[in-house]
C-alpha cells in the first residue's frame, strides 16, 4: 500500500537515468548523484536493499503514506508484468516470420545453377566469334594506316617543294609574318634532308628568306614605315636568328649621327633666333629654321620612341643619346652666349631647347632629362647672367678707352667731356638694358625658369654686387693705379705707367665713380627692390647679396682715390719740371736775372691744362670766393704777413727783413694757426686746381730749401714767384694759402741765400711787364691765364 | 711715463735737418742733432732723455764750423760721429769726437778725428758700418762713393776703395745692409742700386724714380723700405725686387725719410714735407699678398696707418728710432724742433 506510489517515480527516474547516461560523457557521474540520493529509496539501483528500504519507509511515513505506496507499487508491478508479456509475444512473432522467409528462399534457389552454365556457354561462343572477325580485318586496317602516313608525308614534301614559291608569294604580298612561319616550320626537314633530297628546294627557299631578311631590314631601317611594322620586322628578324644586336647598334649609330644635325650650332643660333623673330610677325613663313629644327627633333624623338619599342633592351643607350643631345644643346648654348646675346634671343634659343627636352622627356621619362636639363639650364642661366655683366663692364671700359685713343689725336677739343658723357650714358643705359633683359628672364614662364626664379634673382643680385666691385677694380686698373701690383712682369716705373694713361682719363674715371655712386647704384638698388627682391634662400643665409651701401662706400673711396691719383700724376709732371729747373743750374754762381724763367711758362701751361680738363669733367664749385674770407679769418697773421710782402712795403723793409727773416718766421709761426695747405680735395674744378697748385708750390719750396743761392739766384726766384702770383690767384680758390705758399718759397730762398738783396720793385715790374708783353706777342693760350 | 701722443719737445736755435740716435750709448737714450744755418754759427746738440723719460736734456752743445746736412753717430763709440757739411758753395765730410769732459762748458769745440776729403761734388751722406764693431765708413757724393777705414786713435781715415756710379746716376743717399755687410743700397735719380763692397760693383737695382730715402729692416732679412716723392712708401723683398711687397700711401706731400723700427719688425716711421710723422703697421708677409688678388688684398687690408703725429710747424726731415728704447723715436722739423714720442700705445701685442 505504501509502496504503490513509488514505481511511478522510479520509472520516470530510470528513464531519465538512461537518457542522461546516453548523453553524458561519463555515465558514472550522472548516475552517482541519483544513486547516492536514492541509495535507499531507489529500487532500480544495484545496491537496493529491500529490508532497509522497508525500515526507512516505516520509520519515515505514516500508515496512510505506506498504504499509498503499497498501492502504487502493486500497480507498477502489474504494469511491468504486462510489458514483459508484450515483449515476449512480439519477439516470437518475428521469429516465426523469419523462419517462413528462409523456407521460401530455399525453394527459389533450386534450378539456378543450370541457367548459369548456359550463360557461360553463350558468352564463350560470342568471344570466339569476335576474335575471328578481328583477325580477318587486321590486315586491311594496317594497310589503311600505312596509306594514311604516306599521305601525310607526301603532303609535307609537297609543302617543302612549294615553300620557295610560297615564300615568293609572301614576299610579293609582303606577308612576311606568314613567310617566316612557313620557313621556320620547314626548318627541321630542311635541316635533316637539306643536303640530299631537298637541295634545290632549300637553296631556293633560303634565297627567298634572304630576300625576306633584306626586306625586313630595310623595313626596319626605313623611317617611313610605321613603328608597329618596324617592330614586327624586328621580331621576325629575331625569329630568323638574324643578329639583331648588330642591327640595333647600326640603327642607334645612325640615330647618333643624326644628333649632329640636331645641334643648334652657335653660328646658326643667331639665325635661328632672328628667323624666329620674323616668323613671329609673319606666321606664314614655314621654312624658318626654328620650325625645321623642331620637326627634326620631333622626328628624333619619334625615332627614339620607335627604337624603344623595337628594342626594349636598348633603353640605356637611348637615354645616353637623349642626354647627350641635351648636354650638347646646353654646350652649344654656352658657346652661343659667349658672344653678346640679348636676353630675348637667349630666351628664344632656350625655349627651343626646352621644347626639345620636353619632347624627349615624353618619350623617355626615365632618362630624367628634365633633371639633367634643369641642372644644365641653371648653369647656363647663371653663366648668361655673369656674361651679361661682364659684357656691360667691357662696354663701359671700351667706351672709356675708345675715346682715349681719339684724345691723343685731338687734345684741344672737349674730348674729356665727351668721354665722360658717353661713359655715363653707357653706364646708365647698360644697367637699364640689363634690367630689361633680366626682367625678361623673370617673366619667362617656361617651367624651368619659374623654378629657378629665386635662384635667378640671387644671381642677379650677386651679379650686380660683383659687377660693381669689378668695375671699381677696372677703374683703378684703367687709371694705372693698381696696374703695377697686378701685372706680374711688374717693373713698371710709376712714371711710365702714368705716361701711358692720360691724366684726363683718370679724372674722368674719378668723376665717373662719383656718378656711379650717386646715380647708378641708387637706381640699381631701386630696381632691385622693385622687381628683383624675392624670397631668395641664399640671401637669407649670407645676408642680401646686393649691398648698395657697401658699394657706395667702395665707389666713394675709389672716386677719392682716383681724384687723388689725378692730382698726383699732374703734380708729378710739374714736379719733374721743377726738379730739372733746380737741379741743373749752379745757383751759387747764378747770373743776374734778365727775364722770368721759362719753367714758369711751362708750369702755368700745365696748370692751364689741368684747368681745361677739370672744366670739362668736374662741376664748378658753388662757393668760389667765399673760401678766401674764411681762410683769411682763420689765419690773420698769414695774410698780414703776406701783406708785408706786397711790392711797396717789401722794398722798404727789405734790408731789415733779410736780417730778421728767421726771427720773423718763427714769430709768425708761433702766432698763426697752421695754414691748411693740405685740405681735403673736393669734386669741384676749383678744389682740384687749388690742390694741384698748392702741392706744386710746396714742392717748389722744398726744392728751394735744398739749394744755396747767391744774390742773383735769389732774385731770379723772387722774380719768378712774383710773376706767378697774379695768374695763380686767378685760377685758384684759396688765395690766402697760395699767398702763404708763395711767400714761403721766397722765405725759403732768402734763408738759403748767402746774400739777400731783393730786386728793386721797378726792375721787378719792368721784367714782369716785358714777360707779359712777350707772351702777348706769342698770343698763345697763355693769354687767357696771364691777362 | 709720457702719454705717448704728447711728445717731449726741444728747440734748436736754428733750422735743422738731421738727427741721429747715439747707438753706442748703452746707459742713456741719447740723440745727436746738428743745425743748418747758412749764416749763423752752427751747433751740434747732444740730447739725452732723462731717466724718467719725461724730459729731454741738452747734455752737450758744440759748435760746428759749417751747416750740417747729414749727421751719423758712430755705432761703437758714443763720442764719435760724422757730419756732412756745406760752406755754401762746397761740401765736406768729417768725423768728429766730442771732447772728454763734455756737458759742462757751454760751447766746447769738437775734435776733428778725420776729414773725409776725397770728394768734389755735393756729398750726401756718411754711413757707418752697421755691425757695431767695424771701423768702416762710406761717404757718398752724387757720383762716387768711398769706403774708408777709420783709425780713431791715430786720428786718420784711409781710403780703402772708391767707385764712381757714373755721371748719369746722381746718387742721393743710401743705407748699409745690416744683414750683409758687403752690400750697400744707394738711391739715385732713377733707381735704387745695390753695390757689393768687395768688388765695388753694382750687383742689382730696383728701377724706381726719385727715391728719397731707404732703410733696411733690421729684423727681417731682404726687406727694404723706400720712400719717394710720388707714391709714398714701398716695401721691397730684395729676392724678388720687381714688384713691391707692399705699398703705403705715404704723405700728402713728399715722403722724406723712412725708418724701420729696430725691434718691432712691423713698425715703420715716415716723415714728410706735409709736417707730419706717420707710424705705419706693415704686416707685410709677402706670401699673403701674393696669394690674393690685388683687389681683395686692398679690400681686406686694414688701414696700415697707426697714427699720424701732426704737431709740427714745418716740414719734418729728421727721424731716428732709439735703439736702446725701441718704442721711442725722435723727429726733427725744419724749424729746429726736436720731438721725442713714444709709440708704446701702438706696439703690437706679443
């Protein structure tokens, strides 16, 4: 009773266990849980102990539950029994049906063996019959096969016999591809039997092939054929085992030779540029060389393209060729610009070259032509800029020198002025032109120029800097100032070199330097600032290349140096004159003065020449007579002292003066300020003349100091100086200084005189008048000065 | 010591042209100078720089019969010196000795050691052998020069040899090569001539017109400095004498004399008729000059003029470095003013 409910649970549980044991990888684990939990109450487990189970039941449950359990168990047992019965029954049924089937099979197998034997017999007979047929047909089949082979052979023989004709036909129709295919197909046979059976055939076909090869070669070489055709020809030739390499070499050589034709020769370049010029006006002109050249280069690049396709392995060679052409172009360009070339022409040529390069670059991009040509172009443009500057320099110096030659023929005319103006113009015009040229360079929009813009600006700035520097050096060399140190053979005596160079030229150079400093350099710097300043990388590294301030300084110094040099050369000439005058006579035994000595005339003449040159070149000073009062103010004692030397007083005080000469000089020197004999030279006519006179008078004084005079000697000096006074004052700006210097000469003479007795004024006057009359008579150029 | 630019002055009574350093005086810095006066009685002054260097004292005053055109102190005996003098129409040269107890009497007479009377024309100068021991002398007139042997104890001078330079070259002065005692440089109208004293033959010449003065550089062999009227100062390397090693602008007017400093080889002094004394720094290493283009060289060169002393009233003719204190020099202007200056502020750093 109590166990009746249990079998239901047991059954479900068993089912579960079976399932889980089937699915779980380890059945012991899955079952162990249930076996432990139901170690006592699980009926299905192997360790089930009925007594224990009962004890547990009784202990645990009350009666009702036990009863229920009992009922449940009874039902379960009943169920199990029916199940068992059902199984047995079913199995039995199956066994019976299987027995039936076996019985049936047994009955069917009977009689099968006889059929099988029959079948075997029949198959055997079929086989023997087919063998019979086979043997009877064998001979015939063999025969047929033989015939077939012969036919094939005959066909081949036919083909070979036909080969020459066929080849000829191909030649006629120019289907060389087929021809080559045929020939190559026939090749093995011809190789084997060529010497025996097919001798004629072989010969004929070889001849035909030779023609074909020839034709192919011509085709390859002919420029009129299309590239593809030529490429095919090349391939065919290769198939024919013709040595293509030598062909290639030949072709490339030809191409190389054609390079010569492509050169822009320096002589032709100008023509090229010119013609181009005219063609710009009239487009109809078809035959201008630029066009021809362009076509030629186009052809060349086409050819290169072709060869490249034909001979893929020839690239290196082609690169070389293209590079060579580019290099040649630039070399020729270099030669071309060695002559004087305008920027426009230069650019035109450059454009042509650039076009060529672009054409070639399209064909052979790997040749890096643009890089190569960019480099070359840089060099060329740089050279061009440099050349332009050197041309300008040459121009200027030519202008100066050209006139110098004329000058020696006609000194009297105002040649110096002409020279100065001409060279000024040359300088200004030259720089203007240069700027125009360079602007063209900058405006040019060929790719390469755009890239080089900064560089060009740098070069131009540098160029100007260098130009002005070398111009300055050139000036100095022209003036003979630095020639001695430059020319190694040296030994140039200063006198000699200054003879060679006309003194006037030095003056012109000096003034020209001033002009450059004041006009040209500011203009150039303006221009540069206006159109040539740019982000120049170089400029930032080394500071701006063009430094007008420095150049101005250089030229300022140069102008001063040159002016000084002019004065030096002039005074040297006079100095030589004076030296001769004072060295030759024996002053201690001098005879009485009869007239003013010749050297005074020469001296004045030299001064006059200086005056003339100066007038032509230098501007007039603005303060002609002011200086006098200034200097008078500063050296009052000097002027008062010079007053005492004036004629009237001089005669009266002569005897005392002679005695107290030294004392007076010392005293005067104590009180007076130093007369500024050696003032700075200015760029005015007066200043230069005055400086020259001052230096000459100083020399005169020094020469006098070196001699010892007798009375007559002293009087001669006195007379000469007295005569000089008037004309010198005429020409000179700083009268006080001249007065002082003239007096100094007389003082020096009196100091060096053994017996100081001056000439009486009437005699002095008379002699001077006589001299003046004489010079008037001569009526030469002295007139203007002495009057 | 003195400030350098403000020199110490001393006035002679008359005009004067020549001043000489007394080389043989090892204890003092002394100079000898003589006046040039045609009519008055001429004097020779022995000047000594006081030990503090602040004063220039007259140690001796001696009358000299004629105006003095040239004066040179004997390098081995401080009491002996030579003069070239003029009587107005004729020239003479003599060697003098300062009398023993000098300094006390106001105008003691000079003792004439020897008269160098082998000349007829205008005598230019007397040169003492620069070795400092030798008793050789050279006297030079416009055509000839004579080599003398002096015997101061016997008070006689003997002509050793005499050579004529020829009429065409009128000699104007010279210098004895301190590095080669057989060589003398003589300046003439058109060139600097070099004479070998053994053969008395001209061995070399530099073509250069109107050279006024030459001086050998004591410290550097083969270097000669010349001054001329026209283009200032030239420095020559005698081994390649075609082109000057360096040019200095010189003076506004003539450059009258040049002197190389006896100690500092780069320092050169020049005096000129523009009343100035110029101190030059000639760093003339010939290699540098040759390697560069002339333009560059002139650009790179710093101004070689270290200082110009212009505090003179008249042309400066006389110039002498002190050999005892080589930073001191004496200059003499025509008005008879001796000025001692120190170039210490300009000395090259060593």
